[in-house]
C-alpha cells in the first residue's frame, strides 16, 4: 500500500470516528445529507454548478444546529484533504469555490462514497 493510500485511509477513519460519536439522529441526518451530495456528484452539472448545489445542500438549507455538526465534520475531516494536498480547494476550480468545489470533484466524490459505504457496512454489522 502506498503512503498516499495509507493517508487517505487514516482520514477516512477519522471521518468515521467523528460520525460514530454523533447521536443516532445526527448520524442519520449527516448520512442523508451525504447521500444527497452523492446524487449531485453523479449529476451532469458542471463542477461549479455542483459546488453551488452541494453548498446549498450542506450549508444553506441547514438549521443552525445542523450547521454545527456539519461544520465540525467538514473542518475535522475534509479540511485535512484540502490542506494536506496543497490547498487545492482554496482557489482552484475557478473562482475559489473552496470546500464545496472539492466535494464536487472526483476526489470529493470518492471520499463521500467511502464514508457512506463504511458507515452502512458498520451499521449493517451492528444490527
């Protein structure tokens, strides 16, 4: 396994650890939001359009209390990917669309898919 693969696995584990500490309702809410993001990622929209839609789903349409745990999730996990890979989300992808732009890319899509898959696998094994 390459060093970058180990790094991604460590960041994925951190994301899953964060989710595991949430209450059941917050876990389900976050996974539901991530599934909505996944649908946008799979759409035919441009990356900039996807970024705008992802921001709407993950931030604009959320209550203040939801923003607290979504913001913590983004800060604790996704920020590591962005800053750990040279700050691609800060000004890349045209116009500095930040974290939302990164989530609209293939790398963000793979990360969200991995989080959902690992959560569902763990949840299935606990049942």
